[in-house]
């Protein structure tokens, strides 16, 4: 297994050098050819996927997991459409910025370059195979994809389409490789191959990501949890406050950018909370409030654990605060530095909130649900990073690249 | 010890929150006050430094190490002058870029923010204490400095000046803390405090940095070695080629951006190498060449190990290559991805070299010695990163920051 993984990594390294030089047209051609191959192989993909689904049922996977595992016509069309969208994005590689003359007469600037070899570790959803491969391909990287063992037949079938498209475009098939062993030790090998792998991107549940972060010697771009807040300020427009809070919580429950805790300034609590509580109750959202909240509305009592919890469900914790400082202290203490919003018409407080809240997305008068690569104009995203280093927030093509300095001279030497 | 380090880290975390909000004027005032305090304490600094030097001599430190350890008048003036220069730099924090309207009506952009708590681990040179503290302070971070035990008295004395300046400017003294224990376990504790420390920057020998990279769970911005190349192309201007190679090797030997290997196109080897070899010989540089080199000039034979070696000395390896592809393959295979130069008048080859060489600085017709934060206009540098993630090449204030997304709305919700 160790030898097999090392071979994959070596092949990826060699392919990465070729990919870093690949012309934009060749990369786009490959993306379109992969999309066509996926469309053409729809029946095969569904047949291979059936093997995984059958094994999943035999192994007692729950309904949610089986749903994520399924490749139906809509998801297959989604994969190919996603690849065509990536082909239409601007190529980030080779872009030069800041090139300016220095007193030495040298022109110095930065050029955007691929990271190299990217290892992606994910669970159940086989459509990630195509999405992740497409983004890494466009950004000139080589990719090693390690999907869950429960999706192995589906992933191999998608990989076949990818390699067919790469070959058609004259690019190395090893630019995207799917790990074909289900041996769990393969993950351990991948995340410690710091000589050959440049970065690991884990996608999946929190326990998977925590384990990988702990054990990896290769740098990790990761997304942990999303404990997002909406703070209703004393000077909030209460109609906006109601719509934003409702949308942030109920637009979708199981997503990382859903609100989990609502913070309300004490001066508007009695004007705002009863109507808001009714709106949530009509939607079937369970409310858990602090003591002050429970004085204003009828709800369960929140414990300290609630402030720390990413429900991903129709549950909301509510806390009444005395001012913006208490709100921001709560967010920075209990939040996961993902996405937090203030609802306020006050210029000075909005300005402070933007600067002082330490989260990957900080918003004024907008639903937390907008924290998303597509909404931000990235075209596509490989995930949302809750790290501070390298990439923070939604990660698109640019997050899969680095910058090197370029220096243009005419014989300059240092005196 | 563990408790002590945890206390430092907690204090740093709290200070980091204050520092992230600190106004530019307060940070600059602190930098100037620290500079004044260092100047005023020159005699104390020298006296404390004498204790370290005496202990160093007693413990048999070599002359180079004792030299690095020394704080004389020039170095003390250098520290305070460096801090005044940092005060004069533009504050990177809070800068907003790319703020543009999206179809949703939201304005979305990025704001530059501090990383948080930065741990710096370094050896012998006590002036690093002031340099590193100054850069981290200006960029709104809190810093934990862990210098070598051989410099403990000097470092504590510098730290006292720093904390005096912070207090005078109304900033938390805990924004810069020097680890006062020489227990080596303190380093292990610091580099695994991923809950409280955001990034580790090690400065020192390769073995120190490798050990820290291996054991750290906190992300590391690191500089390993500098095996830099100059490639003399077939279409090089041979006068520029001679000056650039000579300057890259001999301007200073013990620096990471000095050339260690000279690559020469075979078609110019006989025209270029004899005169160049004479120039190096006059300077006392030992030459080690490949077989083809040895046919043209009189020199020692290079082994495979030479291509892999950062001499940091008056030694140069030389290899004759058949074309730019062989040159770039050599650089990408044996180099350390630090700094590499092509000397050529050919537009197409220069353009290819810039794109295809995978190094933190790639140059055309310039001495490798220019790879430096000051020459690049960063104002100051905390080091040169040979990593690809986050910061690559010379790291100035910007490398000590991150970007968060900011979203300005008017009540937008997602449909």
C-alpha cells in the first residue's frame, strides 16, 4: 500500500510539472472533454453507482448517507455542467500583478502559479470527484482523490471519464488520480507525504477533518464548523432584521453558513423577539433562549453548550446582549470564525463590527447564507476555509494557487 | 512549564484581540517609544549582553556564534533604526480590496486583518527580538518570542524596552512576550498550542527548522535552504553573465540568496567559462565542475552531492547543459525553490523560464542577491519563505496578515 501511494504521488509530481506549463486552451479542452465523457457514460456511471448503493444498503448505511451516495441523472448532469462552468472561468495561472520599477532599475512583481500536487480526501458524495478534479485541473495542479470506500465503484467510473478527457486534450492522465484501494492506511500515507504532496483538502464531517489535521504533516486547507451569528443591533431596521434572521436560519438547515445563534440588543428585545419567535414557531424551529430571552418569549432555556453547538437543524439559540461589545465578545468566543452578520443602520457600529469580528466573512445587513463561492463571484468553490493562513472563506481557483516573485532586470548586480 | 506557556499563550490571545483593533497611530507611537527605550537602555543592554557572552565563552561557543550573540553600539542603533523604519511603513491592517457589487446587490470585498498570535523561535541573535516584535506589532499581531538560551539575558533586556514602549502607547504589554524559561520543552509546548497560537515562524539553522516543522501542529511559515542557480543561456550577453554570476556568488557567501550552482549552455561554455573561472580563482572561489566543465576549465570534479548542497561558502558547482529544458529540469530537481536567474537576451526563453521555474523568486538578467524584502520594496522582512502556502519569498508585513471577506448589504436574503 505504501509503495502504491508513493507511486501515485510520484506520478502526480511529474504530472504537476506538465500541468503548470499547460496552456489555457488545453486545460479548457480537457474540462469540456471530461464533461462530454461523463454525459456519454451516464448509464455506466449509474450502473457502477448501483453497486455502491447495494453495498451501502447491505452495510446498513442510513438514508442520508445513501442519498449523498446516489448518482442520478440530475447529479450526473450537474457534474458535467459544473465542469463546463469551470472551463468558462478565467485561467488564474500566470497572471502578473504589481509589476513595478524599483530604485535598482529592476521590475519586480508577482506571478500566480499552481500549488503543485493537491490531495483531496472526501466522503460518500461521488460528484465531488468531478468538481474537485475540475477546479484543480483549471488551476494547473495535479490531484490525488481519495473518496470514501462506500463510493469506490462510482469514483473509479468518474475517474475513467476524467482520464479519458485529459488524454484527449493531450494532458497527462496522471494529472487526476483516484486512489483505488479502500485500505484506510492510504489516507495516513497521503497526508504525511510532504515531499511530494503540497496541500491536503479534506471534505467531510468534523471528526474526519480533525483527525486529518492532527495527523497530517502536509499543510491542510480545512473547513471545520460553521457556528454563524446574526446580531440585531439597537438601531436595526426590524423588518430587515426579521427577514435576515429568518432567511439565515431557515433557508437550509444542514449547511455551514446557516445561523445557529441569534444575538439581540436588549433595547429591541421586546419589540423584536415575540414576532420573530412566532415566525420561527410557524416554521417549526425550536428556540433555546438565555434567561433574558425567556422573559420576553416562551422558549426552552439555552445552556452554555448551546452557544458552542452547530445544530445543522431546526434549532436556534437566542441571547440578549447589552451592547455591540458583548455581542462581538460572544461571537469571537463561541463562534467558529465562519460567517457573522450585524443588522444595523448605524454607520459607526457597522464599521466597528466589520473590523473587529474575527471571521472569514463579516456582513452588514445581509443573510449569512450568502457566504458561498458562487455568491462571491468565485465561479465555483472547493470549500469554505475556516483557517487564517493561505485561504480564508470560500476557496475558488485562486485558493488553489500561490504567488511567486518575478524580477526583470538588465544586468543588475548588488553593490 | 506547561502552565507557564499556556499562561503566556492565553495572555497573547487576549492581547491579540486588542491589537487587532489598535489604531495605526497607537501602534506607530509604540514602535517609536520602543526605539527610544532601546537607545536609552544601550548601556544596560550591553551589560546584560556581556553576561550572555561570558556564559557563551565559558560554554565554548565558537567565534561565529559569539559574533551573532553580540550586542554592540552599532547593533543597538540598528535595532532602534529598524523600528523607526517599521513605524514609517503603511499600516496593512483594515485595507479593503476588490469591493464590488454582485448581482445580488451586495458589495463584496476583502479586508486585510492580523493573523492573531505569532510564535517566533530563533537562535543566538538578540537583535531579532526587536525586529520580529516590531513587524508583528505593526501588523496588529501578538507575539511570543522564544530566543536561544544562550541569549536569554539580552533577550529579556530587549523585551523590557519593548514592554515599556507598548505601555507608553497605551497598548497591552502582553502584545510582545519573551519566553523567560530556557527549558527546551517550552518550544514543544509553543508549537503544539494550536488552540491559541496561529502561526509559528522559526528562524535559524536548517536542523532547528526541520525539527519544528516535523513536530508542530500549529502552521509554520518557514525558510529552509537556498540552493540558488544562475543559468547562462546560449543567447546571454556574456558581460552581464560574468557580472551577474560573480555578484551572485561572491557578494556575500553565507547568505541564502547566494548562487551555489552555475549552469552554462554548452554553446557558450568555451567562450564564457575560462574567463569566468579566472575571475572566481582571483577571488579564491573553489570550482567543482561536471565532466564537460572540466574539459573546458581546470577544476575539481563535482559529484551528485554537490548539486544538492548549499555551500554558504566560497565554493561553486558548475554544470554545462544542452538547453534550457535541461537547465530548468536541473533547477526544479536539485534547487530549493528559493531564487533562480536566467541570463539571456532571448525573449521567448526568458518568458518560459519565468513561468516554468518553480521558485519563490525567478529572475531574468539580475543577481540572485536581490531576493530580499528591502530590495523588493517590502520595507522590512521577517524572513524568506520557501513554502508555497500563504507566503512565498520575502515575507514583510503583508505575510503576517490574512484576508477576510466583508459583505455590505441592505437587507438582502437568499431566494
